[in-house]
C-alpha cells in the first residue's frame, strides 16, 4: 500500500501537476520496438523481463542515486600503499549485477537466434534509465570476439567475459566468477590518430611490459583492458590484466575525468609502469586487431541515442498528457502535437535504422558483414546528430520543470552528445564512410541493394534516391562527406520504415526528411501528419492517460 503525498500545503493547493509515473514497462509500452524485433527473430522473453525491471520506479530511483554519487577514486590505503581503485554507490553495482544477469554483454555470443539484435535492444532499453553502466558492458560485449581469437592468454578470459555473474571483487581472473573488459587507446598527442601513440612494449618471456600514458581509459575498474602499444614492428594490440596472481598490475590511475555526463561511470587517465600484458594478434597489426572491438562498440553508440530519445519523449508525453493550460490539456493543443509528432519521427527513424543494422551483425554471409560495416557508421552518425536536439526539445516541452534535476531530462541532456564523441566523432565517421565505400565494393553494393528495396513504395522516396545518386554518382568530395553521410543515412532509415514499418509514419518521414515539407526546427511540419504519428509512438501511454483522466 502506498500513501499519496499531501497536496494541501496550507498556503496553497498543488494543482495541475502530473502524477508520478510510478512503475512502467519499457517493453510493453513500446510496440514499435516489439514489432521490429519480432520481424527480426529476437529473443522476446529475456527482453520482456529486462524492460519490466528497468521500468520500475525503484530502478529510476537507483539511477538517480548512481548519478548523484559518482565513483570515488581511492589511490592509497591509510598506510600510503597504492590501491588505484574506484568505489561505487550500491546502486551502480545493482545495475551491473542485473544487466549482466540479463545477458546484456553476452547474449550475442551465446549461440541463440538474433543475438546481436537482442543485445542492441538491451542497449536501447538500458540507455533509457541508467546509461552510465552501459559503458563497461558494451566494451565487454565488443571485446569478446577479439579475445576469442587470441592464443596463449593466461586463463580462460572468454569464459569469464561471457559469465552472467557480476563480480566486482579485487581478485585475479582465476578467482573471479565473471569479468569485464575495458579499453585504453587514446593518448594526448594523437586522439583519433592512433598511429601517433607512444606507449611502448618490451618483451618479457612469453609476456610483455608496457610503459606509457593513456589520456582516456574507459571503465578503469574493469578486470582488464585492450590497449595499443609500440613494439619494434609497430603498433600492436595487448590485453592488460588489472589484477595478477601475485598482486596488482602496474596500472596507475592519475585522475578521474570530470565529465559533462555519464556521471555514474568512471573514466580515467592512467599510466602503465612496466605493466604486464599479453599480445593479441600479430605485431604491427594492432589497429586492425582492435578495430573488431571498435566495430561492435559502434553498434551500441548507434542504439543508445535512440534509447535516450525515447526516454526524453516519454517524459514529454507524460507531462503534456496530464498538464493543462488555457483550459485544455497540452497534448490536445495542435502546435504541441506537431512538435511531439516531429520528434517521434526522429526517434522511430533512428530506432528502425539501428535495429536493421544490428540484424546484419547476426548474418553469416560476406554481404551481411559488408553491410554491417557501412550501415553501423551511417546509423551512428544520424542518431547522434539528432539526439541532442530531440532531448533539448523534450526538455523545453516541460519548461522550467525540465531544467531541474527532479526530472530525468538533465541526465538525458548531459548524456545526449556522448555517443557522438566516443568511438569516432562525426568527421571521423564520415571519412570512414567514404573510405569503406571506396575500398570495399561489396559494402557499396549491399547498401545499394537495401536502398533499392524500397523503390516503388513511395514516389517521393524514389525521387530523393535518384537525386542522391545523380549528385554523388561520380564521387564525394571530402568537404561534402557530412552531407553525403546524412543523406545516405536518412535514405536508409526511410527505406527500412517503408519496407517494415507503418505506411503513414514512413510516408511522413519521407516527405519531411527527404522532401521539402518541413522547416528547420522541430514541429515545423504539415498539420495533418501529427495524429497518426502520435498514435504510433505512444498508443499504450495515451490509453493510460485517458484512463487516469476518467
């Protein structure tokens, strides 16, 4: 039994304030997600449990705690001996425990149907509630194929990474029930130019010793890191264990990053002081080796923004469905409906595109792999360019209430730019798109096939695709790489919606995103489009709001 808060406060009565959202079900309340996953053959049982768990009011409170109490860096014990540890709020450990138990990091590699598609849906769901803990789980997911192909590693790293048991203890791998893996590549002088890395590796029997500095180490509490260092033959990939059988590895945390968002998760600058490491892949092939990890993390950085957009729009919809002004509910005001509908198109386009690309990660053919390489870059670029704008507009819907920490909007707003920066910022992604299309003919062919699949379904789409090919059929100047990438991603999202989605929603997407029926700001769309789009985006929540009003 729950006792309602007091609305009669002596000096005034609290009126016209939406009720607390209470428990939600992120799976049941998202028919668009369910329909897309059903078509792709994903594993709905685990996703249904995961979405229900994440939607609880208790999970929302835990997310607030984890972000208001970020990890603490503990460099030394009371006697001055080095620890180099991070201490987390219990809420963080709860998210890690339950997401690992659900298989966020492992389901793609366990042999079940549509594993990568199921994983992508988990990223989308988790990002709606507590996106910080996704970082170490995403890197663990992405590192498994790299570690699986390595020979002569001490201990069974693959089994530990696949484990569904969360074990944060400071222990060597042999004593752990499960493990996570982070990444440390970036150095001050190079950034995205990894070949400028100066960390050096020296052989030590069957192992190596690493010396150098990493400007950004993601998830420094992990049980190990994939990292890059220079040998006599060039830049090489290594696995650096965090803890050794005989004690602590020589990994020194210099400081934690004071980040804009992603507060619950720790990120650090570190130094390797002759840290013990094990080579993965051939010497001099480090970038090629670690790119397998980057490729998979990019899938998650394409899916997470769709989750952030969904969460922001849910808050905006809840507010407008229960808030009145000028004797009418906000949700019933035509201009507000136009704004929300336009934002729904951005969210649904990114969701459909991300899941379509995720399904190609499950494919076994060369065509699947080729499309995954180009598709994930397009999806990452589009979703991350749209996400900050969508979240900001959702915040504005709530007005001043959206700007205070009593709502989730500030957390979502701080998180919104993150995935566009990590694993390749916008220019890097666009140059990768041009490079992939130029060097891998099969990638260009598979992209063309996906775009052609929607021909004949909408004349406006046909015209937009023809114009796209006419403009860039002879090549893309580097200065137009962003324009080309944006347009390619929009066309691909439109094709997916036309082939798999709701006809009215897909038509509105085509006319506003590929045609001229839209202004530059959200909500500047034809009035007739709003009704069908909102019904597609929030059918369950709209029904619930109507029931409450009655």
